[in-house]
C-alpha cells in the first residue's frame, strides 16, 4: 500500500467523519467548524489528484470566505440560549432512512460501473498555468459573466439585508427600535 | 363577357351592401332607387346575354373555391339556356316587384325601408347565385342564402311574435330539405369526386353510378326540393310565409325561392331521367300536393292565404311535370306562373293597400269600381291561372296535363280535378273581393283608392306578360314550328322522343281542361256573385282547417320532439352529462382538498418527497429495467 | 486509485448532506449541508477530470481540463449563492426571531 493510498483512506475517513459530525452537532458553531474540517480534507483530496489550483481555491473560498461568513452570521444571531426546536422524531427517522436508502441504491447501482483509474500525483492539468490559459482563452466569456453574477449577487444581498423599516418609513433614528442584530452584538 | 356575367349577381349584392350599411342615413327615395336600379341593371345584362345569344354550357371559372386533396371546387358560373331563362324571370319579375315595393312600403320607417330593400337585394343575389353556379356547391350557397333571406323577409316585421314564428317555421322547414340536398352533394362527391355539372352529367360519370346511388341521390335532392318548393310533407311553411310584406310573398312565390327546387331538378334532369322510382314518387307527391293545396284554398278567407295555397298547388303541378319527365313543361310553367302569380300577389297587395291593411275577403267586396286597374289585371291573372286559352297558363298547364295523361291516367285525373278547383277558388276569390257591395267599415270605404302608378305599372306589365307569355311554348298542334321553348332549352334538357298522342286526343284533352275550367268559373260566378255567409259542411271545415296538417305535425312531430327534449333534458342532460361534469369537478375538488396537506410549505417534507422519488427512479432505472 | 472509490466517497458525502437537510431544522445547518453536497459533486468532477486525462494519454495534454474549470465555476456560483442565501436567512431571522426552516412556510401566505 503506497503512501498515496494511505493518505487517500485517511482523508476519506476524516471527510466522512467530520461530515457526519456536521449534521449531528447540536450547536451550529460546531457544525461550521466541522464543515471546515471536511473542506480541508476535500482540499487534501484535490492535492492528491494534483489539482493544486482547486485545492487552494477551495481553502480560500470555502474554508476561508464562505465559512467565515457563516460564522459571522451565526454570531449576529444570538443562538446561544435558544437551541434548535426538536424536529419530529419520526420525520427525522424517515429522513435518515430515505437518505440511507438513496445511498444504498446508488452504491448498489454503480457498484459495477467501471474500473478505470483516476490519475494521482501526476498530470499537470490542475496546475494554475494550464487552468489559467484555458480560463482566459476558451472560457473567457463565462468568466466575465461570472463577474456580472457576483455583482448582481452583491447588489441583491445588500438590498435584502437592508433594514425594512428605514425603507418603509423614514423614522428618525433616535426613535427607532434597536435593531435585533445591534442588540445581539 | 365573363366580367359582365359576374356583374349580374354582383350588382344586387352591392345594392344590398349599400342599403344595408347606410340604412340609417339613406333617404327612402335613394334606397328604393338603388334597390330597384341594381336589379334593373342585372336584368339589362341578362337581356343582353339572351338577345346576343352569348350563353354557353362552358363554365366560367373565377377562382378556386375549395381545394381539398383531389377535390377541386371552382367558383364558376355557367350561363346556359336554362340559366338565362331563369335569369330573365328572376331579374325581370324581381325588378317589377322592387318598383312596386317602393310604393307599397312607403309608410315604413326610413331605416326599415332601406333594410327591406337590402334584404330584397340579397334575396335576388342569392337566387342569381343559385341559378348561375356551375356546380352544386355554388348552387348550395345560393340555396342557403335564399333560405336565410326568406327568414329575414318573412320576419321583416319582427316586433310581431307570430311573424317571427312564421319566419322560424320557414327556416326550419327549409333546413330539413337543405340537409337532404347537402347529403346528396356529399354522395355525389363521394362517388364521382366532382360537383361541376358538366362533369357530373357526362355519360361516363353517370354510368359509374349504380341504381342505388341514383335513386338515393335523386331522392335526397328531391327532399331538398320539397323543402324549398313547398311540397308535401314540407309545404306548411309557405302559407305561413304570408306574414311578410305582400311584395315579399310575390317574390318568394313567383320569381325566386320556390322555383329553386324546380330549377335544381331541371338542371339535374340527366340524373333524374335515370331514376324511374324517384320520378314516380315525384309525380305522386306533386299530384297529391296539387290536389291537397287546391282543396284547402277553396275555403280560405285570407286573400293571401288563398294565393299561397294556390302557389303550393301550382308547384305541385310543376313537380307532376318533373315526375313525368316533362322538364320543359315544368320550366315553362315556372315562367308563366312567375308572371301570373306575381301579378296576383301584387294585385292582392294593391287591394290590401286600398282597404287599409284588411286581408280578410269577407270584409271586402265591390272593389271593382274603386280599383279598376287592379281589378282588370287581377281578372287577367285569374284567367291565366285558370287556364283559359289563349292566356299563358293555358299552354303550360296543358303541356303538363298532356304529359301526365301519357304517363298515368290516374295522375292526369287528379291534375284535371285540380285544374277545375283552381279555376273555382280563384274566381271565388275574385268575385267575393271585387263584386257585390263593400262590407268593410265606413272609414275604410272612405279611404278606398286606386294604388299609385308605381304599383299599377308593374301590374299592367305583368298582366301583359301573363297574356302573351305562353306563346313561347305554343305546341305544334296550333302553330307550325311551335315548341320554341323546347328547342331553346334542348342543349340543356334533352328533348323527349315526342309524345305519341293522336291529335284528336290532344284536342279532346284541351276541350276537357277548358270545359272544366269554364264550368268551374260559372259555378263560382253564380255562387259568389253576391256574398253571403255560408255554413261550412264537414268537408268544408276540413278544408278550412287545412286538413289539420299543421295540427297533425304539431302532435306527431313537434310535441314528441318536445317531449323527447324534455326527457333528454331531465335524464341525459341533468342527471347524465351534468352529473358527469359536476362529478369531475367535485372529484377534483375533493382530491385537491385531500392533497392539500402535501402542499404544506414545509421545505423538509418537500425535500423528503423529492428524495423518496429519486430513490424510486433510481430503483426503476438500475434494477427494474430488464 | 480506481474511480469507484471516488464515486463512493462522493456519494457518501452527498448522502450525508441530504440526510442533514432532511433531519435538521436550523436553516443555517441546512444551508451548510447544501454546501457539503456541492463539494461532494466538486470532488467527483475533479476525479473524473483526472480519469479522462489519464485515459487520453500523452496525445492530448489538456484532456479533462473542462471538469476542473467546471468546479471553478461551481465555486463562483456557490460563493454568490451563499452571499444571497445568508442575506435571506438574516432577513428571516430579523422578521421571525427564529432560524427554524419551517417558518419559511409563511411564504405561502
């Protein structure tokens, strides 16, 4: 068993284990932290597959930016005292069974799919040089469109996040009720 | 020439459009002028065609009307001898009726007046289309148009509910016949794949039809003809059609609508001459209609009703002629009948005009002095319809009776009796109306006056035509080189081999007809010279009540149909279809109510269902595909 | 490494995400589970990309690069999605003082 394979198994176990912890943790903050662990292990998989650019981007974007955003939102909401309302036990069970059977069915269905290999450690398509060349030649139009998507997402987020009260009626600031997030911070 | 011919129907149509669209703003004089002028122009064109002899059997195609697969129906006119003759009758008599109408309808409101002329023009247009079409489909357009216009004109005074009912009756009765016509056309299309006359009536095509086809087609066509031409069993609409203004009755009964059936059968003579069974049926129905209507006419007291039943009776004559294969005689009688029946109707209109709308002859009498022109022309019309030589009715009726005599002695006897009855009831009408003393109110007596020139002039013209109109068909018996009409129509209607009748027999028949007519007139004269109330006998009551045919139809057809309708309404519509429809609605409603919990807005349950269905699909895809 | 291993690993992660969506009511955790599912797919895409690269051999040096670019664009979209989604969640919390996903059924009114 080569070192790569050992690494693969370790990373897989970490990924699945931390993913399970994400959905089982009581407190959302723990979930976020365990999700960050999952993302790191997935980045490790990317490295194994010699997709270095994606590994880096995954850590920066997901583990860095997105998860920090989650954490920030969780901090905004004061969830310490108010724990998540318990979901119906049977519904929980049904959800677990349904998801489990989906896994079962898919694994059973794809068991004999094919035995081709995925290249590990080698191949340089995942390097930033090659990806960058492809991105700025063949895929330059989607790339630019993606920037527009970001812009619109930003505008949308700002509009949704704006306080509704200040939009509806121009109440003097002194008389305004304290904003919920202001109270919680 | 082609464009000129297209103008014949187009002009009345333009008149219809102008009068119909601008009826609110057109003064009466202009509306009447447009209405009459367009028909006059058509008449002039028709006359040109007749005089120049530019008619031919070649269809003039204007555009493709229907193109469906191999079936091509062109919009084409065919102006041959038969059509030319009908064109002259329709536009000529139609024009006189238009002129007459300008005076007769003068008291109508302005927009109603223009509406009236619009309908009249549309009527003439439809009738022209009917006779000019070069195939059955164009004829059918005209056929339907005539039915529609008769409905509009009979129900012209639509404020009166009875009149609108009469219009409805005419429309429904016509529709029954139209269905037969339509089915016959479909049958022809199915068998021959064409509807053009010059293709259908070729020997090669006729040979393709089996005996059943020919009998079926001709019977269906005849059903159509009974509807339009008011034969048993569909004749009851025509007397009720008297609800319309009197000139309309003249137009419907004399020049146009009722002759459509005759025209159609004469046009299809190639087909009908091969169908012996149908011919027998036509002859019997024609004779029966003639006799039945004549007996009813004996006891009617409404001046227009008498004339209406007289029309039915004369149409019966024509069908008798068609059944016996005497197509020329039938067309001849159409022509002479158009003259004297238009004359009689317009004359009755003049009388009604004079006595302020009174139609019951029991309240007339002694009008001879007040209405000299009307009386004289009416008298000529009565003589013509009674068949007194040498007026037009004599020749045409004689031709029919001669053919009937050769065909079947019994039918001839019926025709002869009817001829006597015709003379009797017409002169009864004449004497009661014009002789004796006036029996109306004092006010009406004061009001009595001869009609204006616009009304008397058509009467005079028609009276002259009634006198001389018969000479086109003088038989060989009288004049060497007679039978001009037969020769004229010979390209369309193949002349018969000639009737093998001794000249002595012919003379006897003529003497018999004339003798009976004269005798009937004399009886009528002595009986009705001075009017007195008469107690009707049992048979008289039967005649007076029109053989109770309306009542029979009412109880045998209308009431069962109504009952069936009520039954269907209750059991099929309400508890069947309605229940089904409502049931579907209720089921969906119930189902929706039950399914509503699924649409809970709970995202979790949506996702759960989504996952479950995904599992199901994957199971189907991976494991159950084999 | 056989591609099957990656398929099973991705399936496991994906199903865990689904179970999380089905069993949790905290809208933020549900949202995180969705991110987890996206990542599972990303992983599979990269594995397939490398598989195709291996299959194409030396003749085609850029074979399979589309898969990785796809992952890149998924990340872009995911980032945009997260920013808008979190804004909505904040909005929801501000209005209902709760992060229960079932409160979203108020949208039907």
